C-alpha cells in the first residue's frame, strides 16, 4: 500500500504534500488501492486554468465492479469465489457481465457464450434478473443524492457526481468518493471503483485505473502528463475501429494525439476530431446532466438463426415494428420524424438506412411501409442476424450520427483542517437537520 498523501495547490500555485490527519475516520476505516488514493483529492477552486479551461470543478465517477455478477454472488453466497457470468444461454447467447474469477479465464462482457464456455468449462452461467439490478440502482441513486443533486447515470451501474458544492460540506472530493465506496460496501455488500478529477473525461478514465475496488485521482497539475501516457484506445469515444485509424496515422497515445492540429483531426474524424483535440489537452467542459431528453426510441432483435429469405426478413421486421410502435405509444410526447433501419449480417458487418418525413411516425402503416422500403436496399446475399428500428427527431443541422438508444428485445447475449468535517459526521449532521 502506498503512502497516503494529498496533493493540493497552494495560493502560489505550488504543490505540497500534506499527510492525512489521523482523526479522519473515513480515511483510516477502509483500505485503498493506488499510488495517490485516497487523499489526492481536488480541493477548493484554486486550480490554474488548463489550456484556457477552469479546473475548479470536482467530479466523481463511480463504477460498480462486475455489477450483475457481483449482485448474484452477494445474493447467493455459494457462488462466491466461483467463475460467474450473467448472459444468454442460446446459440446466439452473449455474456453481459463476468465476475473477476471468470475474467481470469478470458471471459468478459460481449463475448459469445459458446466461446466463454470453451475458455472456462466450469463457468456458472446465470440468466439476468433485471428487476433486482434496477432495485440496487435505485439504492445507489438514493445514496448519491445524499451528497449532491448533480448526479448523472451513464448506465445502470455507473454515474457521475458533481461535488464542487455538496450537501455534506466536505472539501476534498476524494474523501467523498472514499465515503461513498465504504457505504456501498457496508450497506449494499458490493464494491465500486471511483475516479476523481476536474472533468468527466478524466474522472471516468481515473475510475478504471485501480479496478476493482479502487480509488484514483487525477489532479489538474498532473493531467497533461497523465494524458500524454494514456493509450489511445483508453480515450473516451475511441472504439476498436477508431483506434485502428488512429494508429494508422501514427497516434498511439495522448502525447501523439496532442501533436495533431484541430484541422488535421477534423479532416480524419469529422465532428469527433474537436472532441479528441480537446481531450488531448485536458479540456472537457461538459456539465453533469441530471436529466436527458430522449433523442430517439428504438428496439432491435437478434435471431437464433440467420434470416436467409425475403419473407422471413419481412415477418421479423413486422414484429420489430409492433414493438417499436408499443414503445412510441408509451412515450406519446415524443415526436420522431426520422426512421432508421439497422441490419447486422452473419459476418457481423452492419448497415443503417434512414428516411425522414414531415409528420411524426405514429402508426403501424407509416413505420412498416417505410421500413420495408429501407430493407429492400439491404444486401440479400448474406444472412441477417439482427434487425433494429428507431425513430428519432434530430436537430435540423444534424442528419447523421443520431444518438440512438437501442433496446435489446431478445436478451441473448445481451478536507484537511479542523474546520472540514468528515463525510460521516457531515451526513449525520445533515440528517439531524
């Protein structure tokens, strides 16, 4: 375990190491992992601007460890220590979550179940219990809101918290993150990893540094050095294909990325180029958003056997249309004028085709007629393994890269100082008031 110390800027913008105070119960009651955890937390707004960006914010990213599998092991002690995965068991089954015991065998999320079983013959495969997971998510939300109202869930098992101004009056964001992790362990019998920084991009990256059950902080004064060494495939928004394109142009880490100009990046990656340009310089002004307006409503279905006939594809398209219509009727306030068809083929390649109209898509006839026309443009020489439909209403200036929210129909994987209170004491005071 590393020496516990806190990195914090002075008024002269210098860094000094300040040891933990021995009377801080949140700091000594739980072991930590990481070279700068838990005390290298962001304090009050005294940080220097980074490339013109104010770095006074204190953002925490909480990421539950192997969430679905961990819940199953918690609820069934006989599963503890065993390689456990949650996912589908059919021929097209996919792993959703794997326990850390299973990951030692190379089992991970999005892996085909058949491959997972070959890698780990003793794998315990469980069907998902979404109602239970949603219940735990509600408990997490209630816990997070005891510290701040600025909570943004990215998914059922991870969230951002802006604790720049918090309900417990604690100065160091790392103290709050540590307290949250301890409460998750004590109250929910689960573990979580946490990242702390001045922006969402770095907070999320930080939470991945000491998984599982770890805490890591990226201070503004260390951000550029950290980003320069960060492998390009660890950047937010860089998937396998984008990483391959990055490496093709000689970009292997953040330092390489920082050498490219904005025009160069936008020429290669379009609108994402600006995001990569800013991330390479530690710039991410995005706020923690508590509510997201739906930009699309959609659904998709993966088939047990590839569709090889036109009639078979049309029949399945009809079922997807009915499911989409049902979802639209549950969200009558949503007005979508663009219909998008998604087709994934047997070789895992995929296409999307869209069509727009003046009136919102609201009837079966409207959707099915347009969907059939889009499907007719698909490659009929390859088997179809998935069909999806979504209705969206993008801004006039945006005609591509819609922010679709697909829904899987067949789950077949798929303070330092005496004036700063400790989080525990602050919560107690808050509840009394």
